[in-house]
């Protein structure tokens, strides 16, 4: 018999439970990806990365005797059509949490029922399935990280799914055309695909030359060192299995790193229960009266606030489609706590550029920073200069991304307004934000 595997954001052959089960249970398997025109608004960076992933997945499947079957249209209608054309009894796919994904799952299940096609949902997008762990005192999800981490760490994780040796397509099926890889927006963006992701993972785990998982606890906050894993885009698109990564990290006793992977799971289980995470505050009444200031927002987006560490982060985002976590914290706090602008504007801008951008992690983290979400200290303030001096003490990170300031040596680069001579092509701190005393107070 025949089974369809509908790939969505699990673009890999290693530890892919949907693919593994399909291959174990059916003689013929149709690995399917449906290009959904309603997602055509995907940013250039994400679109490029996705297409690189698809090209690589096709290669991986061809090496195993199969192919990636590509169709265009509504994923539900196309999956059902392909299943019916080839008499498939089952459609397998990875369960996901966003509102869009869950509507798609429901529609697929309903349509499947109508045509007597079984729809099977599989784990694989997170380490522990969202929704499995429930707080003792009631409630649908954990809202505070530490107790979640405790339970999550003690949970028995599923076994990794085997990589299929062979994928056998039904006779005569047309593989379909994969469009050329589009241009991205960022000149220095990561390259997509399971092959590149696995290469990076191996380098990360082998920890050679001070880069890698062993040094992580000491250097993960060091802005110029840039020694976090940079695996987030590969996790976002499922080129890497979060479970396999967490297992590998756990066997190396890399607790600090495993903890970060748990943050990822944490926000997924929040997003599953709060589908409006990107638009509504998690804490009822959590929104403050946000200011409306288009000019200040544009300066923030363009990396022209006049606060070098903030501008460096915002320019890294555009140059690479990625930003260091410490810089994400600093720039997000600056937008919400200092400029007093709405966190949703930040969510949208990050989403536009980040290759790893997804609803749970992007919106979840923004709400944490804005104090509308899971932070146990919502009034927390961030002093950007103190942060800069602590995490970029010599100003190396700033000079890397803000060329106008290249000529200023050492930590003085963090406060150019204090220099005897102004830097001509770099702005002074924003009009709305001139009073240094106010923002150094944080
Ligand atoms: P590492 O430090 O090597 O961590 C390993 C992995 O752990 C990451 O790849 C990621 O999957 C996970 N992780 C680490 N920190 C966090 C965190 N705070 N929350 C959730 N997961 C985490 N991460 C995203 O994947 N997508 C986003 O859209 C996103 N938006 C963010 C927005 C803001 C305002 C902030 C403050 C953080 C955001 N993060 C997001 C979390 C974090 O900044 C990135 O995951 C991290 O910088 C990715 O780089 P890395 O892979 O080198 O991380």
C-alpha cells in the first residue's frame, strides 16, 4: 500500500517520525511538499532558506531511491488529491502549534475522513510534545519557566526515529518542479538545508578551537565572540531534530545549552494554548499605554537610534537575518522600555528579517522583554550602556556592525556623544530620547 508524508517544517530525513513511520508501514511512500501561495508573503530571507532546504531534502530523498514530490496550492487539497490519485490510505505529518498549522491539521483530518484517508500526526517539532506536561495546580500550560524546566528534564523523551534506508515512490508519479532559489534580503544569511545543518551540528558538538558546546556556558553572552551555536534557523525549519540535539547535549552534560533548548519547548507549549501570542498580551491587562512614534520606530528599525549597541544589533539583523540573543534582549528592551513603543511593532520587524523567526519564540520572547508575558519581574529595566560595557567591553561588536564608528577605539565607542568631537555621519541619540539621565537609570 501507499502512504503520503506531508512535509511542513520538518525538512529532514534524520529523526523524522512522520517519514520513518510511513516508510516502516507502507511499501510505497510519497514525500510531499506543497508550495502554499498564501505564504508567498514570506520574507526574502525565509523564502530563500526554505527553498535551499527543499532542494537539499530532494537530494536526500533521491539518494534513498525516492524524491520530493512538489505541488503548488492549498496543502490540504493537494495532499488529499495526491493521496487519492495514488490510492494512499494514510497521510502522515508533524504536529505543530501555530493557529495556521492547527487549522490546517483540522481541515486535513476532516477532508481525510470524507475520503477515508487516515491522517496521522507525529512528534518532532519540539523535544517534548507541547501539551503533554501540565502544571499540578491546573491550567493548560506552564507560564513560568523554572518549574517547566524541572519537569521537562525529568520527562522520558521519545526514542529517535530511524533514518529510512529506502524510499519507494509509486510508479509514474511526477515529482514536480522546484522553483529556483530566490534571492534573500540579507547578504550574510545562513544557508538552508539538512546537510549544512548537520555539518554545523557536528562542528558544534566537537568543540574545536574554542567554538562549540563545551565553551557555551562561559561565552554565550559574549557579543563579539559570537560563540553561540547559530543552529536556530535549522531548528526553525526542522533541518535538525531538536530531540537529537538535546540528547547529544545531554550526553555531554551541557546543562546550560539543554536549558536553552527547553526555552524553545517552553514557548511552544505556551503558543499552543495562546494562539494569539503575537497580538495579545499573555498577562491579562499586561499592555501598558504604548507610545505611537513612527519616526522613533523607523530609527530603531534602521539602526539609527544613536545608541551604538542597539544600532549594531539592528544592523546585524539586516545583514545576517539573525541576531545574537544578548543583542535581541538589548534592542527589544530599548524599543519597549526606553522608547515606550508597542512590542507588536518589534515582533513584526523581527519576523520580517529573522530566518529563525517563528510565532512561539519570537512573540514569546518579545512578550517576556516587554513585561506582558512570562517574566516573573515584568518591571525589569535594561540599561543599554551598562549592557554594552558588560557584554562588549572593548566595543568590538559595535565596530563590526556600525562602520561610522570604526575610528573610535575601545569602550568609548558606546557613548559617542561624550567624545570631544562629534562623529559626523552618526546620529546623536533620538530626539524623543535625549535625556541620558533617564535611560541610564534602568
Ligand atoms: P544558542 O544560544 O546556541 O541556543 C541554542 C538553541 O536554544 C537556539 O537555537 C534556540 O532554539 C534555543 N533558544 C535559545 N535561547 C532561547 C530563547 N530565549 N527562547 C527560545 N529558545 C531559545 N529564537 C528563535 O528561535 N526564533 C525567534 O523568532 C526568536 N525571537 C526572539 C526575539 C527576542 C526579542 C528575543 C530576546 C529572543 C528571541 N529568540 C528567538 C531566542 C534567541 O535569541 C535565539 O533562539 C538565539 O539567539 C538563536 O541563536 P543560537 O542558535 O546561536 O542560540
